C-alpha cells in the first residue's frame, strides 16, 4: 500500500477531517505505540498501519482490504 493509497483509504473510511484527527492522535499499540503519522515517518509499512487503525477503530474486516486503490485508467 502506497502512502497516497493509505490517505485515500483513511478519507474513504473515516472522512477527511476525522481521519486526520485519528491519524495524528490515536496511538496504535500494534505499531509500537505510535500514531499513524509517526509510524509513516518512522518507515512502518502503511499496510501495517492501515490494518492497526482498522482494528483499533472496529472497522469490519470486509472493509480492510482493497481500500485506497484508485480506479484503473
């Protein structure tokens, strides 16, 4: 998952404003106690961060995979 796909997935699932709050403020135990933004800055794989965010926010598993992918040209 590219970083741009991560941000698209966050916006699709949580909305842009709430998604930004979550990624800056929610500490994710699954990625070493970092926020999503901190994890990206430290080089944690964005797919790993996305899945940790989904688990922390009780996103149904059916929406964990394939999100953030742009439509084919």
